[in-house]
């Protein structure tokens, strides 16, 4: 009985971890100020050969495109792009929409069991989720500094069943304004948000258990 109870707590904790990572990801890719900072820090104007207005215009379009619920055709405002490049962004949009569905299902699942666990005064899922979220950066950050390029490649091979993400700058100059370092900074911000929330779950768990 105890093992079944722990398993259920663990499953709810995994759902909470998924929610946390997805929310952190959504916050990060909508945080345009990070990209604006990197445009200057990574000297993207000079490395891409594009003017600042064009860079921001095309980047903003991508973020807005990924957020829209409609099925408008992908069309960058000032940069040329290939059909494979457009297909890749369509696939990214599909993945983000799937993340929204996963987030909604996880929230509903968690809410149901929070009510059950509250009646039983059992909150172990908070501790488990907190520990997992704090352990994630201990694994990802060292790997990122050792070989982010390999980690970046593995990430794309897991998410995509093709190599359309390997852009050719000649046909898809958008890649010139999206350097790999920017994605590393995005990952670090996602990890930071997730870790902070993980710490919050642990503090909340300790506070609740002390009052029981």
C-alpha cells in the first residue's frame, strides 16, 4: 500500500515537473528582452550583415507566429526562406501547441490529486518535484559548458524526425540572427526559472509539514 502511495506521489511530482519546465519555457521564449540583449552582446548585427530593425522585425515575427493559434502560412517580413525552413518553423509551432495540451492535462491531473492528497495530508509530491528540478541543472549546466553543440544536436534529434533544423544560411539567412549561443542562454534561463520554482516547492513542503 505504501509503495503504491509513493508511486502515485511520484507520478504527480513528474506532472508538476513537466508543468514547471513548460511554463519556464513559455516564459523564456516570450521574453524578447533576452534576445535584444544578445543582439548586442553577441554582435549579431555585424555577424549577420543585417540591420538592427530587420533583425528585430524577423525575430518578433517568429515569436508571434509561434504564439498564434491560427494556421497562417509562415512568411518572414524581410528575409528570404526556403520551403524546408518554413516547414521547420511550422513543426516548432506544432510542438509548442502540443506543449500547451500537455500543460493543460498535467494541471487538471495535479488539481485532482492535490484535493485527494490534501484530505490525506500527504504532500510528498512537492518534495520529489523540488528535488528533481534542483537536480536538473546539476546535469545540464556542466554538459552545456563541456559541449553545448552536442547537447543542442541531441535535443533536436529527439524532437524532430528530420534534419530540416540544419539551416543553410544561403537559403535561410534567418539562421544568421539565431546563433547557438542565444539558445544556450535560453536554456540557462529555463533552467534558472525551473530551479527557483523547485526551491519554492521544497520550502512549501517544509512549511506545510511543520504545521501538520
